[in-house]
C-alpha cells in the first residue's frame, strides 16, 4: 500500500522536524502545562464547584479538550507554512497519492498530541488530579481525546489550504477555537451563564467532549437548561457523532481542496 | 524526438478576466535545452506548472516524454523533475534528511534513498553541509539542494523555473555551472528565465513569450539575426569624425549614424569582420587611430525590445509589487 507508506513518510518528516528543532515540542508542551497550573492555582480558588476532590478534577478534562482542540491551529499553520515555502508544489509533483500529504500531516499532529497529553496528565497528577474510574475508562477517554484532535485537524487542513496568507491562518484558527473552548463547560459550569447562552454552550462539541471525559474519569456532569437533552445525557455518543460529522464533511473537502489548490 | 510538446495551451484566472496563457505552443527535442524567456507575468510559471501536472489548462494539449499531461498526470510525475522559483525543501530538516525523504517518496526504499542522497550531495558539493539544517544554507546552496531533490530519480525531463532568480552573481555562476554539467549528461531541460544572459548561456533553443504567447523562437544566433545584422562602431577624436564617417559609409554602403557626445560612429555592415579589416586599413592609410573599434552583434536585450516593444527590465515595478503583496 504505497498510499499509506507515503503518508507515514510525511508523518515521519514532522517527527524528524521535532527532533531537529526540539524547542517546538518543548514549547507546545509548556503552554498547556502553564494552563493547568494557572487555572489550578490562580483561578481555581475562586471557582466554587462543590465537586469532590476540588476544582482540579473538573479542570483537567476541560484543559485536555482545549489542548487537543488547538490541533486545528497547529495543522492549519503548518500546512500554510508549507504552501508559502513552495514545498506543496514539490510534493504535488511527486508520484505519490494526492491525499498522502494531508493524511500524513493529520497523523503527525496527532502524534504530537500524545506527547502533550501525557505531559499534561502527569502535571495534573502532581497538582492533585485523581481520576477514579479505573485504567480502562481513563485510557478510553484519552483515545477519545486523540480522535477529537484528529477530527479537528482536518478542519485545520481546510483552513490552512483556504487562507491566502500564512499569517492570517494562525489568527483565524484561534478565532475559531477560542470561543469554541471558552463558550463551553471546560473551565466553569455552564449553569451560571445567561439562559440563551447555555443552549449554545451545552450543545457545543467541546462541551460534550468535556462532559464525555468527565464521565469517563468518574465525575458527575452538571448541565443547566439542556440537562435532559440527548447531548447532555449521552456525551460520549454525542461526541462521537460530532467527530463523524466533522470528518465526513472535512476529509473529502480537504483532499479535494488539496488537489486543486495552487501554490500562492 | 520531441520530449515535450505543448499545443495551444490556454489558461485563464479569475473567471477568464486574466489570461495567463493565450494559445501557447512549444516543444523540446530530446536531450536539448529549451529556454522560455519572458518578463514576469508573461506565462512562464503557468506553462511549467501545466507541464509538471500541477495545473490543468482550460484548453490545449501537452505531452511529456510521450505521456499526456492531462489524461495521465500520475505517469508524468514519475518521469519529471521540477525545481521551482522558491527552494521547495523543508528548511528545518538537514539537506540529507530532505533528500532521503524525497527518495522514499519516489519509492526508492530506504537503502537506495540514502545512497542516492549521498551521491547527489557529493555531486552538488553539499557533502560538508549535509547534516546542517537548510535554514543555515546560503541562497545558492538552497537552490542546489532543491535541484538535487528534483534529480533523485534521474528524470527524463527536467523543468527549472527561474533557477537563478534572487541569487547573487556568485550563486548564479555556481548554478550555471551545475546546470551545464547536467546538460553535458544529456538531460532534456526546459528552463524559464527572465535573464537574457542566462538563456544565451544555457539554451540550445529559445522561445520568447509575452502575454501568454510565443512571439519568437530559434537559436540565440537566429533570434539575433532576426533583429538585424552586425553593426560596426568606431570611436575617434573629435577632429577626425568627418573623415571616419566617409570611410565607414564607403565600406558599409549605408549611411552612418553619429553620436557627437560619445564621438561614436555606427553603421550596419553585412560582411562582418571583412568590413572591420577594411575600415581599419583605410583609417591606417589616412593616419587615423581609433580610440575604440568594434563589431557589435545585437544582444538579446535588443531582441526583446524589437519583439515586444518594451524592454525586458520593464517588470521591475511588478516585482516590487509582488514583494509587497505576496505572490499573485
């Protein structure tokens, strides 16, 4: 299967980049760790949750989801950079499947997520995070997180190929991911939000993901207006549905965009 | 045998409002170098992109090594090498990393990829910097590595899109040396350039394009002839001008033009060096010693001027615009 081998060579290229410029890996790990410490010690004291084990139990799933959601930005800007440098032309002139480059990149960005999630989990554990559900469910939640990051990385591919300038890509992808992660239950319960906003926040895929992780880590979820709706009562299933929807839309869209996009 | 054939290529952008190619046709004979010469925006890059399967034309046909570019792009990609205007290599990786990766993407397998990478690094004098990231390379080294990457599978046809644009004179000389080596090895090469000197130096044949069309083709010599034959130029002391004009006009058989400021007398001559000797002999008999005398052939600049009505350097403004606003 040449297509798969080709994609893996592209993935390997990204890992090789990390080996050649380890700073990238170091800084992309430090940032989420900073978020953990910031929310745990700076804001955490002021957010009353009443949850057993304290705020850090609620916080960790939120930060995990936020971090994998940022894969969108990483994928988009990485691809935009390749376009700017003319590298995409070279890849497109090679006798490889057109989809190999985009598949390879999404795989590479997900591989990076494994390292980052591991570092965050370790930090969380040090500052008091204790998931109580057992190893199987915890592993399952990490698999779910990786898939979520993978699905969003396809949105990143599309964004990266669509943007006219590499500098815009970074801004645009943050513009997508920031409201998505903060207009959710990731850092504070949605029950304190104005009612109309609660609908938005609780149907938000980030919220269903966070709720799914909390459930898998053995926590009880709190929802406001949507408490009895499908996404709130079945967060794991709903998250999977969201991922499938994202992939079904963006995989073909991105692959097609890639084969027609000329270098800018 | 023709390695590259393009017939009536048309490509428009922005829903037809910008015509990049307007019925362009060209061909390259196997084992020769064709230079596509033209200013920025003439359609050089678009032509290369179509032939290298990166872009589909609106209409027209093209084959590379006998394979249809539009119907069989995958097959074409197996036999071509492409090196674009911008060194398209991964800058964070080392030169060696890049070549091995591209070798593997050409499905050479790890062992062969490594061997080929080492071979190419040696050939392009990059062995010493093989283990350094490309970021630390000079412009000329980057281009050489980029060229090396396009030669991994020994392509039947090589496309070089403005291989020396943006290089300093030394980098350009080095690049020319490398390209001349390739030509000696018998590669079929289509090279675009906006440098007339470059086309003159490297190409067997030149096509001049402007506004997406071929406006002239031929060898460098033939193109120069097309513009006009040789001219004799003599520079003498002020007091001798009238005497020399008489001599020059007698030999040339046509009227001479005189530049009083430069004290230069110019006249067309048909017999070349014979005319030169004749004029010199006549001047010597009259005791006139020229400050300078030369037989001038038209430069490719002259060719461009007479073909397009504007100089090849017209596009400086456009280049500046490109630098400000990104690529068009």
